[in-house]
DNA sequence: TTGACAAACGCAACTAAGTTGCATTAAACT
DNA sequence: AGTTTAATGCAACTTAGTTGCGTTTGTCAA
């Protein structure tokens, strides 16, 4: 399910896109980091690894990877920035702790299948996707 | 459940806040409009009703009503603007049609009670709130 | 009714987060 | 090595709000 940096790069290369220095670095960061990252955080990580970059190019690369389906965009409720994570992760949701602000992944067994069926029945609305975010207090903050 | 403009205003007045011209107008717009509205849309409606206003004051009023729990903030995934709706509406979620972009409300019977229980069991994370958005094709667009 | 007080307002300037246009550079194939 | 076009870098711009600060105006008490 979760793709490696090499798999992603060679799949892009096979579609005629180039393996540039920055593209490799950015895909490396995403494959090495589970949790949703903002553009700014991504740039901090690049900086920390001494990878030179230009803001515009980073934003364009994020747009590119999003358009190719390599990463997904996430918007947390109380934030103004967009976040991104690898699209090839297992379908999951996020638990956002209101106290420590940390984000945890959660995989729901059966997910929202029941709810989506009932939406189709009651509204005739055909759900193709959903986005769900839980807020609360994590185990660590609860004692 | 759904509060009237008068109920909201008198509750605010009882807490020492003033019934200003703009506050009345804005609360009137929210109580008269079911669906989540952006600051810009709110201002369009005020303009259409010949209510004079200042951008800053509208933003401050939104902040005020949010802080007092009169309205809730919503962030749709593919949008950059924040939206707001009356907090006293019944707990519900949104169906966003990918084709016509229209937003519909949905009230789930039983909501996410099962999922939240399983999150507490498996992660020790105590969910106090959640936010859920469904994407798909609405009945109208499906024929 | 008038005064005083703080809530609310209006203006201008600022900020965060990203976007666009355009000229330049550099992967990858021939 | 040459050519093509994807990718880059810079500067300027945009959107969606925010902040500071001096002014106005509801509301309550005298």
C-alpha cells in the first residue's frame, strides 16, 4: 500500500516527468514522514537537510504531486494552512488533540459504509469520498 | 433547537453586549440562511439589503459571534475561505456535490457514536467533537 | 437628560500563505 | 552535442483576513 520513494519516482519518470534534485528530496520527505505536513514544515525539513530550494518551486511541486495523485491535501478545521500527506497510505482519519495539538492516525474498521448507504437511500446523494476529523483529548493528555 | 434572531440578541444583551445596527443585521442574515456562508457572501447579502458596513467590523463581528458560540466555523476541503453557520442548528454534516458545488445538510441517525467508542477503546483518545464532510454527486446531477 | 464608560467602529497599514508571468536553466532523449 | 520542453527563480501580485489606534455610540446611572 505505502509506496517507496523509488516507486513513486519511477512511476513519474515513466510518464515523462523528470527526476529533479528537488522532486527527489520532496518525495523523500513525504515517504519518510507519516503525518500531514504544511508547505512551511516541508521547507523547514528541506532546509534542515541542506537542500536548497525556492518557495515558488516548492509550491509548484506540491501542486504537481497533488495533481498526479501522489499526495493528498488536508485542511484541519482550526488551521489556515493546507497540509499534505502521501496518498498511498491506507485510508485513515485524524485524531487532533485539543490540548497538545498532536495528530494521530486512525483506521476505522468498516469506516463510514453504513452512513454512506443511508445517505444514498435518504438523499439520493452518491458519496465518492469523505473527510473526517476527530477532536478531543489524547491518552497522554488525559492523565 | 434553532434559535431566532431575537433569542440570540437578548441573550447577548443579558451578558452586557450591545445591540448594534450591524450586529442585528448579521444575526438576521445567519438566522435566515441555513447554509454555511463565507465572510464575503455575508457582506454581499448585507450590501444587497443596503446595510452599510466596514470589512474589519464584519470580521470582528464574526469573531465575536464565534467566540460567544452563536456561530460555528467550517472549513471545506477544497476551499480557502472559512464558512460560518448558526451553532444552534441540529448537529449535522455536509454533502458537497463535486459537479454543481451545492451543499446539502445531512443529519445522521446515531451519527458516529460507534466509531467514537471504538476510538476510545483502541487509542484511549476521548473524542469531544468531530467534523465530517461527504463528497460526491447529488441527486440532481446524477441524471 | 446628561454624562461617563466601555463596547463597537472605521481607517490605513500590515500579514500569511500562496499564485502568476516571464525569462532562464537543465533533464532526458536523439 | 543539440534540441526539446519540464522545471526553476525572481519579482510582483492576490486573497483572506488581522492589528493598532483614535473615534463613535449604546447603555446604564445620576
